[in-house]
């Protein structure tokens, strides 16, 4: 749609996760480092959390793309599953047939498969996306599967990826044993203002065919303020900005254009109205309040990483400082549904606008062809000469354009016809050749 206008190879802000467009921000680089460390250690679970649209899936696909051929990957994205259904899904993803088998037989077949893969020198990685949808029973089933191990390492490495309420679910008392098996945990925080500017222009450079288009810093600051640094919302705003700029033939992106885009996105429901965040209460310590001692983190071979301490009462081993979610699980689920509805509404609105623009372009092309043909015919047309004889009184004033008898083409008449053509080209009127 707007790719040719802005000299782009493809849409730089498409919502589908594409590892080619991953911007290596600080948090994404750290998350990749901890993911690789967790996989290379072959010990326990790896947990990655982040807000809706924070780039978890893109990060995951970047990780999987970098794995060697000796790693067999099973990936589950539909997680509304009961414990037995989860086991069956895992077997199917690894190419095993669970049909007609009891649970003990399925567990035996899966264990035999994992042993055969290890003997062949292959590693098994199970990635579960949207893990916050798993029930407590399904999570406990995963813990039991993690017991399949050799004397030195696990037969299957498990990565759980989900929204912040996954951390709330893992904090349940029933999952204490699972928590003790979590080796690495990381939370993807939103982009700051500088990272938002770099993220936007990084994607524009990746998609450019020529001199890359750039969003000025004052524009990216507005995008950051409205999106709160969430990459998916940044993509929604920037893609709509390019659509609006193309429709108005504006090659430079400025604050006036981005303001119009935000008004339109809010009016159509693609973006919810911006709500001011409530200030956090400031705790007031009194002299009798004891100050809890904080144990220093234990460093590992990976710079900045911290392993889990089984005896620690805290939830999840802290690889980096993890910010607690600002919303309750119910609010997070509501936000997820709202984001899904917004994505559908945005896609429908953009499709409708694209169709309208295409239709308008076709109409203008047809109009230009008709007017060009009318003009060609008009230039070749000559007025018929009047019969000879004395002019009648007032003939000079009454004759159209005041032309003399026998004149090949009246200059004033030619000027009037050209004015008519200019009006036709401007779209103010349409006339047939016979009227001239």
C-alpha cells in the first residue's frame, strides 16, 4: 500500500513476529543471554514473562533460529489444556502417536523417545508459549515430566513463556516443588524513550529500499508516551501513521500528523483512551519498623545471572530485578481480551481504508483517461464557417466569442474551451464534446 510511496521493501511495522526486525534493546539482549545460559546448563525450568506485546514471541523465534541441528524443538502455543491433553499434545509435537494409549503407556513411550534422542546426541527442548493459561494440574504435570533425567542432566529442557500473571500462578503453594526447579527467570520490561526512537528507526532502516525514512525525535517521544514503550502498540501507531501519511501524500512525518493519527485510532477504538497512571503510595517507615536483611545474590559464570537458591523463600530465582505486575490476574486477562479486540478492529479499519484509497485511485485514473480523450477531440475540432452574406446587426456581440465569418478558429472561443478543460481537470464539471 504505502511501501512504494516511502521506498520500503515491505511493511516495517507488521504485527506478526519477525526475528529479522528484532531490535536488540538492553532487555532483549539480556533475555537472550539468560535463555541461552538456561539451555546450555540443562538444569531445570526457564521462565520468561512480559506484558502483552512486549516482544516475547519475537524473542523466542530469534532464539530458536539460532539453535543448531542437534536440537529437537517441540513448541506448544495452544495451552488451554487439561493435564492429559497436555501430555498428548507434547507427544504429538515430537512425532509420537498417543491415540488409544493409557497414560502410563504414553509416559513410557515419551521416556523411551527422550532416551533414544540423548543416545543419538540430540537435545530436546520443549517451549510452551502463553503458559499463563495452563492450570495448576497441567503445571504439575510438567514438573513430573521434568523428572525424566539421567544421572547428570535433564532429558528435556522446558521453557515457559507467558504474561506477568504466570508469576502469580507459579507462586501458588501447590507449585512449591516446581518453583524449586526454576533455574532462570527474566521479565521483559517496556522500552524507554531512547529505545523507542531507536526501535522505530531500526525497523524503518531494515525495510528501506533506498534512503531510509526516519521519525523525528519529537514524534517518537509522542509514540513512546502513548504506547508506554510496548512494542506491539508502537507498531500499531507507526503503521497507521504511514498509512495516513501516504493517503495525504506527506513524505515527512511530523507531530501534527501523529496527533491526527492518535485521534483517529482512539475514535475508531483501535487504541483505548489514555488513562493516567495512579501514583504509587510512598511508604513511611517509623523508627520501630525492622529493616529486613537482604542476602547478596550468588553470581554464576554468566555475567549478571543469579541462580535459584532452593532454601530461599522468595518466589522465582532472580536473574535480574523483576518488577511486580501492576495489574491483578483478572485485570491482565481483561487487558489481553481488550488487546485482541483492538488488533481485530485495527486490522479491519486499515483494510477498509486501504480499499477506499484503492477505489479512489481507480476512479481518478479513469477520470484522467476520459478527460485526456475529451481534450484530444476538442483540439482537433474546428467550428463550421457561417454562410456568406452581410452580418446582421449585433452579430459581433451575439456570435459566440465574437468570431468573424470564415475565421478558421476563434481565439476567444479557444480560450473559453481551454478554461472549460481546466475546470474538467479540476473535477468541478464534466461535459461532452457535443456541448462545445
